[in-house]
């Protein structure tokens, strides 16, 4: 009996393998790149990857080179072997994707569409590491996951009986964006473990939020703002969530790469952004210039919402009577922010918008 070999993550870092993947994608395997990312983040694959990273190599061996069981010398994979690995991975991809995202029954009671529920999630910073002795409070991946799930469920208990929920993830969902524990532009930050583990925790929490939302709302829309800490991983979580929920027509992942996003609900509209490039004082004016068809006579109540500054700031009735507001996240300050005198607001907010009246009520939960 022929023993079936497992695809090895270390081979996928070979540039020749990526050329093969691109060729496969051009033949219609449009989800294959997502599968490679998925496999790289899978539990078994991650364990194999870590074992391989910790295994000693010869001085001349590269990370993607395999080793022979009968020789201590490194042996590069041939083109034929790489193609075989791709074929095996593709076969597992097709098998794995026979399953769908978890089925969630649609709420039976009829919902009203006069109101719209919006949950604004401030900077979550999954992967951030903080110690009580340094910055006043402990924070790691496990604390972050438990905290966000708990606060989100408390907001769900206060949610209105309406048709649609929008989850606005206002950026910096992940604390770092690289394997070297830096932000997108290279600023070093304190992180809790390997990037793969951090991403897995963040993805699991987001999937939990969407699944719980589907139990209460017929339609769920998710927008992920690109942050200054996680510009690359923002696109990853968009793609992963879109692939994960692709079979559920009640879920819509907003995929626009723009820094801002606008949503209109009757005569009410809001714009979201992270707030690192487009500053608080300029948001209302930008809203009017960038989205004139929504800003004009079509709407009477307008809002600009952002994260980034980790605290609450409201400018009421600014340009065109727009209310511009920042929203805090749930993490505490890390060592750098604490030393610099910044204090986190540590809250999450649910806002209810009426088609004609704008904001009619809100619920704020703190840790």
C-alpha cells in the first residue's frame, strides 16, 4: 500500500511553489490562495511548521529545502515534487471545502427595518502583551478573546428587534503586522506569542461575533477598517471571513480597500475610518466632498466614526451639522502608551439609528 505523504508548510515558502499556485489560480482555482493561507494557519500545519523551525539545519540549508531521511545533507525539492505537493494540497482543499460555515437558523419573528443596529468595535489589538506591574493591567490573547466575547454578548442582550446589524471594526484589530512583532510601518511592539497563534485567536473571535449576530438578526454586515498597526492582516481577515461565510447569504463582508466607508439608512448616514490618516477635525468635510450624493439632500442625520486614539472624543454639529466621534477599545494601555501618559477608554458601543431621526439610543458596555 502506498503511504500518502502530507504536504509540508515549509515547501510553500519556495517561490517556485507560488508560481505554480498562480498558474493554478489562472485555471479557475480562485480560492486556492485562501486555502494555502488557511493551511498555514491550521492547527496540525502550525505544529508541523514550529517543529520544522526548531529543528537544526545545516549552514547551507534554506527554510524551504527538504531533508532526506537517509542523508544529513539538504536536498532542494524538484519541480516535479513541488507540483505533486500542490496536487495533494488541492485534493485536501476540495475535501475540506465540502463543509460549510456553521448553519445558523434565521430568527423566526418578523423584524422591523425602521431601525438599524451598529456595533462599533474600537482598537482591539489582538496579540498585544501588557503586564500589570508595568502598565497597570494584564493583557494577552486569552484575556482579549474572553473580554471581547463577554462585552459583545452583553451588547447583544441590549440589541433592538430590527432587520440588520452592522459590525464596524474600526481598525487595529491586530497589534502587529509582521513576524518580527512590528506594526505595518515597522514600529516595534510588545506581542503575545507567534503571529500565527495571534491571527487564529482574532479570527475565532470575529467568527464568534458573526455567528451570535446571525442568531438575532436576519442580516449581518461586517466592515473592517484598515489600521496603522495591521494594514496587511486587515485584508487577510476580510478574505478569510468572506471565504468562511460564503455559503451564508445573510452575511455580507464589505471588501472595499478604501480607507473610508459610508452606509446610508433612509435619511441617516455614517462614515467610518480608522483615524490615523484622515484626522478627526477633517472627517465631516471629507464626507461631504467624497460622498456628495449621500451627503446632500438624501440625508438629514450624518455621523463620522473612527478609532485610533483609544479614547472618547465627540465633536457635535461640526461641518454640515455632522457629529464626529471616536470610539475606545477594550485593551488597556501597553508599556509605551502608559509611559507616554495615554489612558484607554476600554468600552464597546451599540448604536441604534432610525431611518428618519438618526441616532435614537445607544448602549455602552465597559469591562
